[in-house]
C-alpha cells in the first residue's frame, strides 16, 4: 500500500493511506535515503510504501518514494548526521519575533540559506505585532525592508489578535507549507488561528532564558480547511548548516549570487581577495553588513545558536 507520512514521533510514523485510513507504522531495518545519513530516515511529507503486519494493527514502511525536495539541519550532538525536518514542500515559513523571544538575524539567515540550498521558497512571518511599540514598529519595518529588498516575502501578524491571519491563509492555500521557528514565537497560536478548532497547546516564555518552552514535540501535518497542508515542527533552538561546502555558500545568498560573476577570480570566496565584487558591493552599501556577517559566520562554521 502507498501513503503519506503525516506524523513522526521518532520511532513511529502515522501514515495516511490512499483509503484515507491512518496507519501506525515503523520502519523496516536500516531504511535510508540514498546518499543521506540522517537521524530520521522517514520524514513528515514523505510518500511511502508500507505493508500491514500479520494479525496486528500496525504496519511496516519498506520504501520511501523519491522526494522533490527536503529541508534539513545538522544534528547538534551528532555532527556527521543530519535531521530531515520535512519533505516535498512548496514553501517554508519561518515564524520570527523581535522580542520575547528575539529571533536573531543570524538565525533567520541560516534558515534562508538552508531553504535556498534545497530549492524551497522561503517566507518570513513576523509575529506578535500586538506587542510592538512605535520604536519596535520602526525596527520591524527595517527588518522587512532588508529581506524584501533581497527578494523574500515578509508578513507581519498578531496570532493573539488575529491581525493579518487571513493574508497568511491565502499564502498557504492549496500548498504544502512548513512552519518553523524558535520555541515561543507563537507558531502554535498562529496555527490555532489558521485552523479553528485544532487546539494546539501553546506555552509561556521561560523567565530565565527568554526562550519559549517546547510545546510541539514532534512534526505533524495538518489538512487546511481551505485547501493545502501545513507541517508544524518542534521549536528549533539551534540550526546547523549541513551539506553546504564553503566555496558554494555565496550561491545561497541571492544578493551575492547576482554579483559573483563580477569577481576577478572564479574561485573567490569573498573574504579578502582582490577584485571581489561582493566586497565592493559591501563597501558601497549594496549588501547589508548583517547579511555579510552571517555569511562569514556560516563560512567559518561558527555558533549555530540564536
């Protein structure tokens, strides 16, 4: 039988069969995607083949269909392995906040680079609009100008008050979308607004760290009542970049990719080479210093935290 993986708890997977029945499945032996060593061979969004176990209500996944794309992150404690966050996506939405907790520009950039590397359109959703002072609104406008200037779609919402939620619904309609972000950014609250009655558990902010407490502990796909699918993921505190060679990195910064042809040397890595078009654009104010800082941080494999 064939089906779609709609939930992953680590060792068990819920698969929606072609008959619309849900099956609890485990994987068969050392099932792996070719060329990919990951902590979770099967991910939400995968299409799989499975067979029922004799005289049991459970099933075994024995084949993963080829993926059109997937998005991954490096496992923090297992440096040579990666975690597949989700597969077969139309777009990846990063829910961010400027305070309580703060999502750093470095974290945003790491997510965008990962999405670029795997060919997935990325969207930034700035939540908690209800908490913004006039000064905060100015900072938000600067953030949105920065990323919209590069070519990314940005939206500002309030999950608590429902502000601009209908705009997000239009964005998600008839697509398979990933929702990701730090714990505490209001992902679950926003999903509760998008899918009335789903009642995802929301959590408060931890006083000592200003980071959210994890309320989503596994990835799960939800059908959208207006068409499409949404994959909710556990909050990410660290985002390690995987499978990107340092000399390839600039390709995944759109504002660098468009200028690379102007570099004097074909193997320029845009750090201290003479005749570098990227450094020239940086000096002239055409590349944001924060973006270049993120480039250097990822290039030198610096800290993956927020």
